[in-house]
């Protein structure tokens, strides 16, 4: 076997192992992009919850001002 065929065989073996690793079901790539998206989703969720809480607080205030609040708020 000449040098070129040995080289091609070894490169092919490396590629085969790499693709087998990447296609394995337990392989979970950890990209920064995924964590950034997850962080953005979590911050959006917190902001939405904060907005809802603010709106509920405002609604309770106006019910108190108008005198139509339930007994638990009076």
C-alpha cells in the first residue's frame, strides 16, 4: 500500500468516527446561541409576569378607590 492510500484511509477513518459521534443520540451540542435564546425567553417570561402583576395591582387599587373592592381588600 502506498503512502497516499494510507493517508486517505486514515482521513476517512477520522471522518467516519467524527460523523458517528455527531450522529449519536446522546450527543448534545452546547452552543452559546442556545443558552442566549433560553436566557432571552426566561427574561421575557419574567417581564410578562411582572407586567401582569403590575396590572393586577393597579386594578386592585382602582377597585379600592372606587369603593367597589371585595372585603379582603377593604
